[in-house]
């Protein structure tokens, strides 16, 4: 073990740890205190050589810089006391790395794709480091859920991926575990969070129009979670899309949706090859970071394609 991390529900999932050999990340919530104890029973604190401590309003990081050798072998302990929430993350030094390459935002109760790129470090001596079996799991950061991923067989070399459906909105991390050709077992967790939302938007999609015409666009906002109020905005790249119904605020209960129809009016002198992009944005008032958007592009062409049926007698 080279690093040890402890986070409460107030975390920085994307923060990168410094190159410490031993690390305890602590964010206290509700009066939780954490102590790292070495194999000899010594508490790692400010009196320990190489100890450093960084602290912000929401995060405390305790770090011990030292070279691990045989004298550090044994059982390290993490002592947690108080009243609050915490999670324990274990990290190890290895030439085998894993990166999440699938979706990082998804809709709840809707299947989406996740993937893990698992490769040996370039230039590293890692004989037999090709996985012979891999399982993928989503691990909840806001809850205790673990959700298995159904792995498909049509992924590129070194990429293991598949489909997963998450019913509870929140932040998740992708965990890969399995066995290598050399018989070693491995577990890797990508620190980048995958966000699953209970609300989503959809639109008319991309299409074309001739100068002087009008294209009708529809945007839908739906909510599968608890009742929430959304602020809505519409942005027009060329200024050709306008409506009196947006900006707006709307409250949707679980299972409700609302549809807005707007017009993209193409000027008669619009240049062939230009394009209008209409962007519909919905922002939950109780969580500004959960903003969702969808765009519809309208390309200006000098003719419209018309498909006629072919009748063969």
C-alpha cells in the first residue's frame, strides 16, 4: 500500500494527490476525526518526520513523505472516531493503469455505456499484465450502492465496457477488477465521477432549411426524480431562433415533462452553408451543477431533399 485516503460525503473526486508515499485524505463531517497508525502502533501526526497537513474550508489532507522499505511492513490501521460520515479509499503503486473512457453524465433509469481502458504503463516491465477476466462495477459516492455492468464483447482491444442502468441519481465511480495472465488479481477505481441525473432534455435534432423558410423546433424537459423547479434558457447562435415562452421557470413533479416549441426563422439573404444552432438549457434551482442542455442545428442549403416513393410494376 502506498496511499490511504479517507473522504466524507463532502469530497473532491477529481483532486490529484501529490507524490507522497503514504497519504491520508480526510474531510471531516459531523465531528469525525481520523488517525493513521503505523505497524508499531505510532500515531502519524505533526511530530512524525515528513508529516504535512493541508486544510481548506471543506477538505483536510494529511500526508507523510517517506520511502517505504521493509521496516514499514506490517498492518497499518486507520482509527476513526466521532459522529459523522466517512469513506475509505485504498490506492496502490502499480504498472497497470485503468481509465474510464465511457460516458461521464447519464440519465437515471436509462441504459448508458461505460468503459475501462486497462493497460500496462508504457516502458514498464509487466510480464503477463494482460487481463484474462474483467468485471466492472459502479460504486456510489452519495450512497452505498454497487451496480454491476453488463460487459459486451464488441469493445476495442484493452477496452472493457458495456451497458448499465442506474435508478438512484448521484455520483458514481467506475471500478474494474479481475485476474491477469500472470495470475495476479487486480482492482482499479477511476477517480473521475460519473454523474447520473433524474432529469433530462431532448430536442428535434439537426436538419436543413432553405433561405426564407421557417423551421419548427421542439424541446422537451422531463423529470424522474423528486419535484424540482427548473430555470429555462434558449440560446441562438445566429439570432434566428426566438420565442416568447423562454426564459421561463417550471416545476415538475416526478414523472412529469413539458414541451416547448420554437421557430428558427431563416432570413431570405442567409448565406448557403451557414448554420443556426439553437441550444435549450435547463438548470435545477436547487443544484446549479446539474444543468442539462440539448442543441438543434439548422444548416442553410439551396434546396431541400424530397424523397418520393418508387413504384415498380
